């Protein structure tokens, strides 16, 4: 296992701490993290529009608790014991289908479901994968303890948070970093985005017991804000949702926050997927899509304790009932999953509508994809090819306006690039002349450092990689070759490592 070269440098409250191959010696714990900004709150409508929904319920078994919901809506419930009893509920076809399995793993403390029979699990004794319910023992990093939190696939690129440390699975094993944050300030939870670790802007969020939020990017680790009364938080497309003791907060990628106040009870729990956050306030089940509020009236005759959202609805867990609320026909997509990051170039996928409709369309980054019917299964089958590295969006939609899915996919570079080893030589050969981006230059900007390349990465991508208008017209030599452009592209999309 290696110490974190993953983040390259740590920026906390504006303080930068260099990371080499040794763990950071702890500026995070010594830095004051600001509280929420002083922003005028907006009022959540007391009587928002009620959207039609369908609710289906089953009895909750004694002692069972919700473990996780897969991106396609399979709800996994576990009952402690030896073996652990697993019950998987699926409401795709309207009625709730049930699968029961005994899994030879004791004391499950966390997990992420990927399908009706596949999952990643943390037990008090270790880390496991289930494939068709068959258990696969996985190695854990040095220093790993439980309780712990996970996201993603820990066999490839998943992340574990354990004992205040952060561990990421990479191609050469586990990498770790210990922020040395004291007590309740230490990271204790990784916030999943449809089960995965990072959003489509390559950001991962962690939280701590004292309400500190950590924003993790491939080359920076920041603690931008603390909610002292933090109850819960969720991440979905375009925003971060937080509920504290008094308000609901919405944070955007540019660091702006907007609070909302409730006319009834402040929720204790949130869940989000496909751009929508679900929460319960008083007798209302509220939905927030990033700008507008609506309400759902589920046919559930007891209080909702836990909400678990997925792309086509939400699971609602009460004291004696488990119910599923949906707003219309569901779409199930297999072969790819939201926020998947891989070096793979091509994927075959299939999609089915819960109402049996074949009026389904798909596109990748706006370009239509041909779907063909499989005579044997009835599914519609498609193929995607990610021509360039970076993020792409597979969009699937049906006739009903509520039947639409955006599935972000990232083609990761096959080669890991670092600024010092790969970018600095390109800069020295092409950009460091006295009339170019030399040290001390302001126009054009100085690009002699790692931080400068990171700061201007969006412009560099646009000018060098996409438009290929840098060096400027009229400048003959030196110039970027195709290999240089590919290396710069791989460095940016690979996380801009130092």
C-alpha cells in the first residue's frame, strides 16, 4: 500500500500542504473551517404542487435494515446473524418482487448494491464482493478498521473511509492518506453519487461527525465548509444537498450556497438520484430538482424513517412497512451505470421500460444511438463508443416525461500522467520563451508551475486539446505535436496529478 500521492497537494482553508509519498502531517486539524455563509434563505412552498405517484408496499421483517439501493432500484435489506440474511426488493414491474438469500458474511456494517445479486460489502472482519450472491474475499488496506464507509467498486477504483483515513483502490493497489484531523473532524463517511464516488466534474465529498465537509479532487483536498448541526447530505447531478438542524442547503460546484426554510419539520434524512432530492417534512414527502419543489402523496399509513432514492423513484421505510413510490413508467438500463469510470472504449447496453413500451430513444452526447429489439429477451439493445477520454452522457428516454435517464460515463486515460514528469517538459520545450508563458508573465499568463496549469486547465483544454489554436496562428516553431496534445489531454482527464 502506498501513502497518498493521489491528491498531490492539500488545500485547506487556503493553506497548501505538499504531499509526497509520506502521509500529510496534519494541517487540516489545525485549520479553522468556515460555517455556512450568511445568505438570505428562501421559503419552501407550504403547499407545493402534488405530482401523481404509485405506491406499492410490503411488510418489513423484524430486525432488518436498509443496506443500499442499486442504481437500477434494487433495495437490499439485511438482517444480522450468522449467516446474514439478505432480502432484495424490486418494484420495476409495479408489484414488489422479492429475493431472499443467506450470505456467509457476519456483521455487515456497510455496502453498495449494484444489481439484484451483486454488491460490495464491509463486515467487521473485512471487505467483500458478491457476484450472483457468491462471496469474494477482497484484501483490505493496512490500517483499515470498522466502522467504515465505501463507494464505487473496491476491486477497481472504489474508496474506503476508515478510522479517519481515506483509501482509494488503484491499479497498483491501495493508496492511503491520513488528514490527521482530530476527533469528530476526521472524515467518517463518503457520500455516494448513485453508488459511485465522483461526480461528473471529478469531485468526491466526505463528511465528518462534527459536520465538516471535505471536497476531494484528484489533486486537491479541501475542507470548504462546516455545518455544526449536520443531519444528512446527498450528492446528485449538479448540486450537493445538505440538511442541518434548521434549514436545507443547496451547494453548487462554484462554491455558492442557498438555504431553504421549511414550514413544517426539518427533515432528518435525504436521498438523491438523477438530479432529484427526496425528503420528508412533517406529513409531506418533498422532491427538489435543483430549482423547483413538488410533493408526492404516498399511500403509506405510518411515518417515513428512511428514504432511498434511485433514478425512477424512491424506497420509503417505516416501522412496519417498506413502500416504493414511483411517478411513472420506469426505465431499466443494464451494461453501464451512472458515473462509471473506466478505461473501456466501448459498451453494449440494453434498456427496458416497465410498461413494455418500445418507444424508447437513446443518444450519446446528443448523437442518436440505434436501438434494436432482442427477440428473445424483449430488451432494446444499443452500443456506445467513447471516442475521446473524459466524461460523456448517455441519455435514455421514453414516452412519459418522467421516464428519462442521464447516465454519465467517463473514459479514463490508460496512462497516468503527472505534471512534473509529463507536462513540465512540454512546457519547457514549447511555452517558456520570453514572449510566451514564461515565469512572471501576466499576459499571456505564467504557466511555469503545476498550480498555474491547474488554474488554467479549462482554457488549456479548449485551446490546445479541442480547438488546437495554441500556439497562436503565426507562431511556427516550436509547436505541439499530436503526442504532446494527447499527453496534455490525458493529464487533464486523469486528474491533473502533480
